[in-house]
C-alpha cells in the first residue's frame, strides 16, 4: 500500500495524506496493526516516519516484502 499510494524514491520524503485509520480501512485491518507494521519497517531501516511524512530509506526492501506477500496471496 505504501509503495502504491506514495510511490516513494529512496531518500525522498512523502507527505502523509492518509491517517492510520484510512490506511487500515483500505487494506482491511486495524489502525493498531498498521502502526505496528510501520514501526517495524522503521526499526528495520526501510522507512523513517513522523506525524507529517514518510522518508523511504530502502524501497528495495519494501518491494521485496510486498513481493513475498503477493507470493503468499496475502
């Protein structure tokens, strides 16, 4: 969802237009799980997050995760 909606480039920031609740609703989960997942991505060095924007620091890592989910039909 991050890759599709924000279309980030490594090192570039993207303004956060969606709330956690909107993100959760768009993928059929809870805002708590979205928050936990975003923080996991941050802990793994793929993104930096704050209240206003994302900075994508490892797009390739996010793409690999997204590809794994597609392979699992998630």
